[in-house]
């Protein structure tokens, strides 16, 4: 699977762990994130991930910031993007099954590296159920 990853300064170390894990599993990782620990503006690194996903250059995106909120809000400004803040495996599974989430937003300051890897695993392995959920997600982008 081809995966884009983006992060701000709060996600540099976590991103490296995720990249290593995904590479070991045979995934291709496209780094759109910051590689330094100096303060940066997360939208500068989240928009490129959203564009990669929206244009179907990658199958999913992973975005990382301190709380996961700013990153998810930024990503969700793009039509067709459904970024979900996930703080455990069950939320990651439900985000994929019910919401067809195509980006996982990680709150790096609130989770251990082990928890984050489990969330990523759950997000990758889970598929969209379709059915009644398809009708609902078709209404997400709105009419404006």
C-alpha cells in the first residue's frame, strides 16, 4: 500500500517510528511532514497529504500533530477527505468501517508509540462496510 504521512514538530519522532514500521511491512511511505523539531505550522504539512489522498496518488494518509485536532480540521477542508482522529484501535476500525475514513489523525502527545502502531495497523487492515454507511458518507461533503 502507498501511504502519505505528514506531521508538525510534535510528530517528528512518532513519524519516524511509523515510517520504519510501515516500511518493514512492505508499504511505500511518502513523507510530506516536517523532519525538524523547530515549531512549524501544521497546515503546511497536512494539506499536501490531503491532496495526495484526494488525487488517489496514495491509498491512505496519516497525519500527526500534538492533539490530532488541528491536523484533522485542516485535512477535512478538502472535499472527499474524511480524516478521523483516532485514539484507540476500535475508533480506527469504526472510522474505516462506518465512515470510510481515508486519513487517520494521530494525537501524538497523548498516545504511546505502541498504541499508535496498533491504531495504524487497525486503520490499514479495516475496510469500509458500505451499505447504509455509504448513504451517510455521500452527504458529508455538503452542497456549498
